[in-house]
């Protein structure tokens, strides 16, 4: 189950080279090495209005400052494989999911949320998600009343 409802050609891998099949250099590495992008940065914009097209953008070589306000907070990558980093804490609708040193990854190529079972159960409960033990997936999410 991919989370996509239509045909697709594949995924554009943006993880570190050590995760690539055959340890091939990812396309982003090659773009930087060939001076095709101005900065070794990529960013994503996800449109909060799901009925608007385009639904989002991948920006290679920088950021689109028209898509946000304020400043960007950069964090250190803690494990160079996936883009793994530490969060101070995770709270959803007033419910603490993780209180300190929470490991997280930013991965746009997957629709799953993975983590320690107790934290995922707390997250599902805070979101009003319904777990389907037959498939192992959250099958529906209802708006929380809080």
C-alpha cells in the first residue's frame, strides 16, 4: 500500500548515498557536483488546501521564500542515512507523544508514520485514528473533538 491512488513512475530518492541501491550517487548529489544548482539545499512546499493544483513543490537548490513567513530553523542530522534528527518533544492536541530527545526522520517518499509502539499508539489516539489490526494500517482518521 503506497498511499497513491493513481499510476506513478517511481520515487525520486533524496536520502544519503549509503541507502541507495548499489550506493549510486543520488540525483541531488550529481546536480550539486555538476554545479546545476546554486546551493546544496532542497525544500518542499505542501499546499494546505488539498483542492488546489499544484498540491506542492520540490525546490532543488534553495527555498521559495514566497511559500512561508518567518525564519527557517535548521537542525543537525543525527544519522546520515535517512534525514534523521532530534526533536525536543512532540505534543498533539495537548497530549505528549514524546517528552524529550525524540528521534524523527523527514522522508517524503513514504506515507507511513513509524516509531516506538507506545508513542504511535498515543499519536493515533490523539489524532482520533482507527487502527486496523488486520492490515496493520490506520484505516481512517476522524477529526478530534479537542
